[in-house]
């Protein structure tokens, strides 16, 4: 099989399989079919990875016929968005879609140059493709069990799963196309397809909330696409090209180029739900959990950061770059702080996603080899851990009936396996030596280098955000593991496919962290070099070193095993050693959390979580945060002119 | 890592609790003297430790015991990273893991007082974590490296160019030492509304474990402070000890304050001072690296 | 003297429970902590938590309501542990003897190791009692080993 066939499989197969699973209405039939598809995707992406890894960047020029097809599909999509806007009487959508319907043909019709190369697949693209295909496929497999339960819970009859799987699976194809595209027109097409899939997946349950959230997601993403069109227009006008690689390696960095790139980055920010666009991602959690997991981990929002990262070589050492770094760091800090005040688990995760994307964007803005490598590390590990956490929360929700952190108290005794996986997920998000924190560490190391005048603000915001992250995750873990002395009895229903994917992701999160040295040295660093940076890391002994720091991976793993794994396995209490919880001596007996009240009643002890909402209140903080976000975005564009 | 490193690590492993315990003993004597009392013998912390070890095991759940081990092992790891002259940021991240373990230990049994303390412990971390990380960044800007080894080899004393950073670190030290006005999570003095906060559910040998960890932690934080003057090292150690004395003094002349106040001080004064220091060093050329 | 014995004797941590006397004894206990008596010289610390304590000092007579609390606190202390009944009330019920709500001395509920008489006992007596209790503490500890 040639590499080009693989590319074809990775982009087109999801659409075909999506279409087929739309037609296959029987669950029993769909299941093996989708599992087989996932396997093919995983194998194909690994294969393509090896091809690119061994033979270098792959360029490909599909037949020019595709250009007409793409134009046609684009027009159809824009028309559809217009239709959605009109039927829902959503004037903003109508306006944005109408603008697109005029401007898109206006810029694309007169353009007749042969675009070369149309697809440009370097290591960064295949890393993204791996993340999309591997984690995305696992999520799709997870969805098989999940959606059946979901429809049983919500009494959906007749089943609407075929629509769901059509969009869910097509999403993967669109994402793969997006990361392979080198022509801005192709990029635009896939960009719009992800918007479409996202819109349909969010509104899947057809509740009022879901409809509202989907429209919000639609208009915000359309706004981003408008910026993309304007950017393409500018690029055509000024540089007569729609090729990303030409654009970023043109060599002349002037205001015209920077303005174009700034517009593209703006598009990326909308997709990555950065402040003030965070609303659509927060709203998106009304969708069934696999959707949230997919949107937050491997697809959709990652498209936004991917675009910024892809363009980063184009604005090295410019004010634009600094502005992007400040913006990203700001988003990282404020969303981490906001997450402290949230008790809805999915909302906490959503804020955590936005924060981590902000961190990635910040790294792209710092724009040194180390920073870019850190950004790629974060993309990979964040996708794994966040996908895992969302799926866990979804499973918990199906078993407990709530996604509120308050209702997860003591879950470790009720659902030990699931809570264990959740803890692994959170620890991998939160502590060294796991990948996400390694990325954060590298990010802070990169931010400490005074490459811009404002580096000290960037690094200050990063460390403050980092401390906040610790608080909200530790708080949540605390709720999960809080148990009473008498607690016992698990009521876990272990659906094999769902639990299998969860386990796989958990193993992936830990295992890949363990293998971070070969990963970084063999894949991430070369990927950064391939897009034009110097190497970020080198290996010193067994440690992974930056120019001014070192991360001793394996010794730290040994320490964590000694610190947590061994005590957790070894420490057991004999019945004689168990004593009551201290409650000022008014306990009724040793083992139960019941105390004697003033009138001799027996009162059950209740403990609740703390969210300090007087300080971290979303509603009152949001207007300031959004205002600051808008100001920073304005600065981004002003920075271009200066 | 070569032979001498291993020897040094082993020595540090054994010596740190000794030094930490003696420092705690000194603390108790000094505190007593400041209050017009005589105070316990210098070896008191060790008596306490041994006594606790010899008590019977009792716990309301195994969770706190597991996390207490994590707290100890991770803190020791951080200390070893310091002794082996590793990366300051890594060390601080591991220390944060350790600190979170203490809070998680308190969370892991449904005890109202322990939970109370755990939330406050997290708030304390929220307050001091940015200060310590930023201080590491400030040290990096001066020395060009995050590695403790390189900082130790840096000729010029850091204190001269980073005095404000040291002041900020003092705030973090106060919180980390659990001294007034920052003894928010588990007041060192008993008979309060908190009972013993995070430590409420610990007893006997497990409490001894936590006490031991505190010694390691104390020595580690003082070690970080002594980085501010490394050539000759004894000056740095004297600076660290003076800071320790200052904290004891402050402890005895202030009352426990609200957590919101602590957070404000940490995020505004603490972070602000270091940023100011960085700006002065980087842009006004005072002790500029380049 | 072994190290453990020595440590045990030199580090008695106290938890104090007032069953509801007249508060006179409580004040005297607190007096022990003041600079004049400074019991921390002997390593004595006042803990707010039975789980950390070696010695339970009780003042006041035990009654129908608080005997359960007393018992709970006693049970939550890890071994070895000793109990001090401080003041006439705690020893026998004292002036509250035969009141309708009072059970009597605290030895009706938990085993007492040292009785410290007085109404209220002087701080010197209390310290003396603690020292006596330490011997018992050590005996109990050695026996357990
Ligand atoms: S013994 Fe005397 S001083 Fe003590 S509580 Fe009883 S009445 Fe009060």
C-alpha cells in the first residue's frame, strides 16, 4: 500500500463508514463493523506514521478534479448553514453564513492557479493524525456501549444512533483531512465539516438546552470561519497563494503577512474555545459524553491549536508571537481559576481543556524549539488524559445518575474500578512524572527564557494557573476518595467495551508517560525540527534535558511507585485497628458516621465540597475575564500593525 | 550518578531528619523563651517521634495511611533531587505532589475536621506554589539554569540581585512551616476550631511519619533559601537560619489570619515582589546576566 | 532505660475533657501551661484531639449525657494510654455527689489510673499526678510489648 492510499483511507474511510453506519440500523451489525473500522484507522495511522517517520515529509497532489468537488461541497455547506440560521431564526448565523456565501465564491472562483502541494504531511501532521485516529477511534468504540445505555436512559425510540455515528465517525475523517491539508481551500472545507459535525453532535439529544448550545457553537465557529475566509482573501490578494507552507516560509515578515496569520490564529482561537469564545465548548457538554470526549481531546479544539502551531514558524520573533503567548497564558490562568469554583464535573473538565489549550497556544507563541516541542507533548498527552477523564465521567454519570462532583463522594467504594481509572486520569493530568505535567514543565522552562519583553508576565500567569490546576483537581480527587469507615459494597456494572476502552486509555496515559524519553527524542523533537526549529530536548543520562533543566523520568517513576502503588497494595488495617472518625466524642458507635444530637437523635454526618464561590464565581468574574480576553485579542491585531 | 553522589544521597537521607528534628527542637525552645517559658529539651521532637512510633496503630481508614506514605516518599524524593543537584522546577512539582498527598490523605476518610483542613491545605498550596515556582524562574534568570548544580556554581551571590525574591520566598516559607499568620490548615497550637485539621485522623506511627516528613520538608525549604548565597555556602546557611528565626519570631507576634487574606498576600505581594525583582534585574540591568 | 521508655516518659501528650465541673479544675490545668509552671519543660503538650494523646485528663463529675462522650474519647486514644481524674468531682462526684443527673466519679465509666484530689487541686499536684501517670503509662507500654 502506498502512503497516498493510506492518506486516502484515513480521510475518506471515515466518511464512507459513517455513511454506512447511517444505513445500518441494526446495533448488532453496527458494532463489529465499527470496531473493525477503528482497528483499520489505528493501523493505518500507525502505518502512515512509520512511512513519514522513515521517509520524511510526504507531499501529495490529488487530481485537480477534487478542487471542483471541494468547491461544490463548500457551497453546499455554507448553504446548509444559511438554512439552519433561517429555520432557527438565528440572525447572527444568517449574517455569518450570508457573508460566507458571498465572499467564498468571490475569492475562490477567480483563483485558477495549480496548488502545489495540496497535501503536506510532515511529522506534526502524523502526530496529530495518530492522536485523532487512535484516541478518536477508541472513543467511537466506547460510544457503542454508551449510546445504547444512553437511549435506554432517555427512552429514545426509534433509535437515533445511526445519525449520531454518522457524524461521530465522519468527524475523524474531517480532522485527518484538516491536518493533512496544505491548501487553504482544503483546510477551509474540512474546517467547515468539523463545524457541521460538531453542530449536529451537540444538538443530538434535541433538548432545548442542546439546541441552544448547538446554535451557539455554530455561530462562534462560523465567526472563526469568516476570519479564515478574510485571511485567505488577504493571502490571495497580497501573496497570490493559498499554500500554507509558502505562506509561512515566504521569508518576508511584514504587516501584511502577520495580519493574515493573525486572522488565521483568531480562527484557531474560536475553534479552541479560547476566552472570550469559551461559551460554545462549555455549552457543548450537554451532548452525550463521547461527543464531549471527542471534542475536548482529539478533535475540534485540537484543530484550533494545530492551526496556530502550524503557522507558528511564520511569525517567529514578532510582536504577534508575543501577543499570542500572552493571550494563551492569560487564558490558561483565568480558566484554571474559574474551574476552582465549579462543581459540575464536565464543566471542570471543560475549563481544564480550555486552560490546557491556552497553554499550548502560549507555547506556540513563545515560539522556540523547546516551546514548540512542549506544545506537541501537551497535545498528545492532553488528548489521552482528557479523553479518558471525559469517558470516565460519562460512565460515572450513567451509573450514578449525576455528573456533579458532590454526588461522587466516596465513589471509590461504590465503583472501585471506575474511580481507580478516574484517579489515574487525574493524577496523569496533575502530577509529575506524567506527560501533561512534563509538557507544562517544559512550557514553563521555555517561558522563562526572556525571548519577549513580557516573558515575566507570561511565566507568572503560567505558574498561577498551574497552582490553580492543582487545587481543582485535588479537590475533586478528594471527593472521590472520601469514604466512611463502614463503607463497603460495590455496585459496579462493567460494560466490557466501555471499560475496555477506559483501561486502554489509562494504560496509554501511564505507559506513554513512562516512554516519554524515546517519544520526545524520536518523534517530538524531529517534528519540531521538521517545521523549522532547533531541537528542544536532548538526552542526558536517562533524563530528558532542556538547555537549562533536566527531567529524570525513570527515577521519578520509581519514586511514584514507592510512594503510592506499593503503600496502596500493602497497607491494610486489621479490624482491631479501625477506630471511629473524630467527632468531638459524640459518635454513636465506632464504625458509622452517625452522631448523637442535642436531643439524643441520631444524625448522619454529611460532608460537602467547598468551591469558594464568593471568590471564584463564574458569573461575576466572567464579564471581566471576557473583557480582558477581547482586549488581548485586540492587542494581538494592534501588535501586527506596530 | 556516580559513587560519591550515592554516598551523598545516603548521607542526606540520614542527616536531614536529624537536622530537621534539631531545628524543630530549637523552634520549641525559642518559642518558649519568647513567651517567658523555659521550654522542652532540644531533643524533644525525637522523644515525641519515638513515642509515637511505639504507640498502637489506629486509623479510621487505610486511605490516610497510604497517602501519608506518599507524602513521606515524595518529600524525600524532592530532597534527594535537591541533594543530587537536579532541576528546581521538577523538585517543586514533586513537592507539590507531596503536599497534595497530605491533603488527599485528609480527604480520604470522611471526617469533617480533616476535610476542613484539607481544603485549607489546598488553599495554602494555591498561595505559595506560584511564589516558589516564580522564585525558581528568578534564580534561572540570574544563573541561566534551573539545575541546583549550576546555581551552586554561580559565582555572584543571588541575594544581591534578588533580595525581593527572598522576601517573597519568606512568605512561602511561613506557609510551608505552618507558622502564624499562615497556620491556616492545621494550627500548630491545639484546642482550636480546627482540632488538628489535616492531621486529625492520624495517630501513632502514622503521625510520626508525618512529623518525619515535616523535618525533611523544613530542611529542603531552608536548603532552597540557602541557594541565595552559595559561595561561601556557610553564608547561605546563616541566611537560611536567620530566616528560620524570623519566622519563629513572626509566629509568636502574630495571630492566625483568614485564608482569603493569605491568598491575597501570596498572589499579590508574593508574586508581585518577584515580578518587580525580575523587571529590575532584566530591564534596569542591575546585575544583568548578559 | 530503653529509648522507647525514655521517649514515652518524656513526651506525654494530654487531651483534656471537662465533664462539667465548676471549671475551677480546668483553670488550674491551664495554669500548668503558663510560664510559671511551664509543663512543656517535661514535654507535656496539650492536644485537642484524643487520637494524638497519651493521657486523658478529666475534670468534673460524669453524668448521664456526657459519659458516652467520655467513653468515646477514651476509646479513640491509641494505646498505651492513661486516665487522670483531676479534682474531687472527677474522683468521686465531689460536691455533685448524689445529684439526680450525676453518675459519680469518672471511674464509673472508664478505668482511672491516677486520682488527683483537691477542690481544685493546685497545679503542683496536677503536675505530680501527671508524673505518676507516666510510670503507669510506661508499665502499660512495656506490658503490651
Ligand atoms: S473539684 Fe472542685 S474545682 Fe474541680 S470541678 Fe469539682 S467543684 Fe470545681
